[in-house]
């Protein structure tokens, strides 16, 4: 059921790092994005896949994790993603990418969730450092990085209370809580 998949597809930032993800799995996920909507059907997105520890380490070094978890620098070695999909915009095809990369990211993550994997969209990227590390040609815009792995954390959805605070938090048991606004609050007419 799509509703179950959407609910299960929470941003996950700690993984069983030893659980590998192979190239075929990553290609299957990108194929879902390939078949998704694209503004004007221009299809300007390109992808870099990473699933070996050396390349993963190069990518990990340039990402920022969970801005609201102030005391947490990101996943420790052993709990890091076992794969990444970097979403690029090819400026030789188009100068603007609309919301294609958001659609691609969500589609890939839903596909990953269906396969028992999990992940996180990372927009906070040291883009020029990552470009240099992976030798990404300048005509590709680095749009998003998707971190992927076998989830090692539990995430619960909470209701945003009257204060309107949407900050996610982690409790003493390490459970991650994500406040979501109610349906009544977001449908305005
Ligand atoms: C465009 C976008 C950029 C994001 N960038 C980051 C990021 O740089 N680092 C991070 O840890 N999480 C990032 N996230 C994940 C959000 O923090 C997460 O979606 C939010 O806390 C809600 O949790 P949920 O995905 O489980 O609903 C990003 C999400 C989106 C949609």
C-alpha cells in the first residue's frame, strides 16, 4: 500500500553499514526516477552511484547531517550509509531543473523503502569540495545527495503542538521523532 510506504519512508541517518547495497539495486532505484515526471519532459537529471567504501567515504566527508541535532555530528563509522545516489542537473540539457530532483529523490526513497532499505535526502552539501573529490565536470549542478542503507534507527511521527514547533528531536532511547503538521492546519481552503 502506498500509504504504508509513505509512512515508513522516514529520513534515516544511522544504518547497518556492513549491509551492502549492490549496483543492480541502485540502478533499479534510478530507473524509478527515470520513469517519473519531468517538467516539459526535458529530463535533465543525471546520477552518480556509489556503493564501495572508498567512494562512500569521499562523499560522506562533504555532507551535513541533521541540523537540529546540535550535539550529533552525524553517523559514526559503522553506522554510515552503504550507498549514495548523487542527483545532478545537466546544464547542457537545461539551465533549470524545476522540482524534478525532488520528485526523483522521493521516488528513489520510496523504492528503497519497499526494498527494506532507508535513506535521507541531503541538501546540505559542500558542493565544490564534493565536485573536486569525485571530479564531477562543471556542467553538472550538484542538486541532492541521497544517502542509503539498511536502517538502524526507529523514527516516529508526532503531531506539531500549539507552539508550531516542527523541529525533529531524538529521545534518550535514541528514537528519532518528527513532528508533522495536522491535515486541518495545511488544507486552507
Ligand atoms: C530538500 C531536502 C533537503 C534535506 N537536506 C538534509 C540535510 O542536508 N541533512 C539531513 O540530515 N537531512 C536533510 N533532509 C531531511 C529532512 O531533515 C527531513 O525530511 C525532515 O526532518 C522530515 O523528516 P522525514 O523525512 O522523516 O519526514 C532534507 C530533506 C529535504 C526534502
